[in-house]
């Protein structure tokens, strides 16, 4: 494909993209029809049908990516009429390109264009999930430090926090100890369990900590037994909420080592261009 064709098609695809009130991108099928070289809507509609079937086969709800809409078109002399159209997500456009006629330059270009753009979106979503997990892990560290400080201040035993946290883990993980979970998830001996937990479990532990911290202060708890009972109850309550939604913390698979994610994010941040000094 000649460079000038590529440049022209890239500009055309970019010009057709629209955004809804929430800022999400979409393309209109009738605009795409013309750009992809289909003279008749009936022929292009067959391509869309195949794309919708592929969408469903991939495990996605077609209506989330192919939304029927109505739009007004100019008939000349000031007259207009409404016609059916379809608002397409980037993924829908990709599937249409995959099911189109590859002998058409525009289809061949669209297959690559939307595949690359979809992959970029996937990478962004993956990075956002990683950043969310890093943030949750840091927040858990803060709530544990606060709980540890409160316990030491009131009980005066440096080992009390470790014992209380362990009892909380047993309550959260349905009877499984911290060591049980480390063995189950393959956590190295000298690494914290939380570094290998999925985001939902990290947040669950943090939530239980926050409730315990609040109630210790509110109720003036000053003995290990009382604080331990409070922490166990809070972890049981959080677990009950998760189980009610079909989430069993002890059954979730391990997540990637948080330290690897941290190093990767830091490494990629260093590759960003530095701000120019004024």
C-alpha cells in the first residue's frame, strides 16, 4: 500500500471519530461504509452482522459495541429524513474490518488501524489496573501502620499487632492462616502476603483495618483480647459481604508480584520526556 494512501486513510479515520456526552469514542456505520468502499448499505450490513456474531463468540454483548441509532440526513431543498444507523465502538470497527473484503485498501488499512488502537486501549486499561493495585497496596500499608501504632500504644507489646493481624487473616480467608495462604499462592517466605493478593482482597484487608482503627478509638479498647475480637469481627463482616457477592478471598488466584509492577511503572516513567526548562 502506497504511503500517500496510508496517510489519506489515517486522516479519514481520525476525522470520522465522534465522542458522546461521556467522552467515549464511536464511529457511525454509514460513515464507515463509504470510507471502507462499500457502495450499498445492504452489502455493508452483512459485514456488520458477521462482526456482531464474532463479538458474541468472543464473549461480549454485541449491544455494548453495536448500538442502533437514528440520524437525520439532508435530502436537498431543506428537506430531511431519519435513517437507521449504528454507533460503533473501536472494538466493533475492528471486528467489521476483520470481516470485510481484505482486497480493499481501506479494509486492509482498517484491520491494522483498529487492531493497533484497540491494543493501545488494552494497555491503558492494564496500566490503570496496575496503578489502582499499587495505590491499594500503599493504602493497606498505611492502615496497618496506624493499627500497629495504636495497638502498641495501648497494649505495649510489640508482638500484639502480628498476632491480631494473623487472627484477622484467618477470619477473612475462611479459616486459612496467613501461612496457609502464602503456601497456596506461592508467596516467598520473607515477603508479605499482601504483595501477591489481587486488588479486591487488598482493599478488603484495608477496609477491615480502617473499621478496627476507628472502633478502637471510639470504644477506648486497651487490651489485646478486646482489640483482637474487634478485628476478627470486622474481617468476618467484610468476608461475608464478599461471599454474598460470590467472591471467596481464599479461592482467588495470586496476582503479579507488586514489586515487579512497581519497578515496571517506575522504569516506564523514567522513559517519559523531561519537561523543557523555561
